[in-house]
């Protein structure tokens, strides 16, 4: 993809997300249902912070994380570019990305058709829970800016696979 196209796409994304940034209704979300939806994600994704050699990057702390920030994972050009531009995985960003990943980010390696509105709300609630759990269990003295890149190994086992 040409750089100009990528720049335009990112810019358009920012505009669309900015204009449509109506946060999903928190009351209508269910992390419990989201855990169920998350099974679909586990076809490709892992929760192990060190699991960078899988098909897709680990999602243990994805809420608020900068796009393409898992070191050692080979992201697509557009995802890497979004990350360089400071694009972060907020609720809104995830809400639109998970609708139709390929439309939201043309050229992404995430070959996934997308989720229904309710499924998106629920899976985002679950991703928030996972991130909170991960953050709360941070070992003392761990650098807060190295999210998911280095010393999360000891806590990995807490993330048992979704039943
Ligand atoms: C078919 C495999 C596949 C499935 C299923 C899948 N993903 Fe992905 N996902 C990927 C790949 C590959 C990437 C890397 C994309 C890139 O580099 O463009 C990715 C990237 C992501 C990212 C960006 C991560 C980062 O570090 O910036 C998020 C967030 C994400 N996926 C969430 C989800 C969620 C939530 C689900 C389930 C609803 C899901 N994915 C289902 C393959 C998949």
C-alpha cells in the first residue's frame, strides 16, 4: 500500500472515530457474555504476553494499548503505521475495528469478518476486564510503560484459556 493511501486511511479513521465516538452503553455490556464471544478471537490470539510467535498478537492488556506495540510481532504496514501515529485501542476504536476490521483498516492482517453490535460491546467489556486483571497483578517495581513486552511471564498462568 502506498504511503499516501495509508496516511489518508489513518486520517479518515481518526475523523470517523472522532465523529462517531459515541461510547458503547456500559450498562448494556456483559463481560461474561464477552468471554464467550472471545472464543472466536482465541482462534488466532493468545493472552500470553510473550506469545509473539503466534498468528496474532497477545491481547492480555489491549485496552488503551498503542496499536502494534507488542515487540517481536510482525504487524501489517497499516497497523504498524497506526501505532507510530499514536493510535490506541480505546473502546471506540475497538468498537469500529471489530465491526469490519478490513474496512476500518484496509490491509490489516486480521482476516476476520467482524462481530454484531452486541457481541462487540460484550467482548470489549471482557477485554477491559482482562486488562484490569493484568494491571492489578503487576509485580511491584515493574515498569509501567513496558506493557506486555517483558516481565509479564509470571502472571501468564492466571489467564487460563477461556472455557
Ligand atoms: C483469523 C485470525 C484472527 C481472529 C479470529 C481475530 N484476530 Fe485480531 N488480529 C489478527 C492478526 C493477524 C492481527 C495483526 C493485524 C495486523 O498486523 O494488521 C490482529 C490484531 C488485532 C488487534 C490489534 C492488536 C495490536 O497489538 O495492535 C486487536 C485489538 C485484535 N486483533 C482484536 C481481536 C478480537 C477482539 C478478536 C475477536 C473478536 C480478534 N481480534 C479475532 C488475527 C485475528
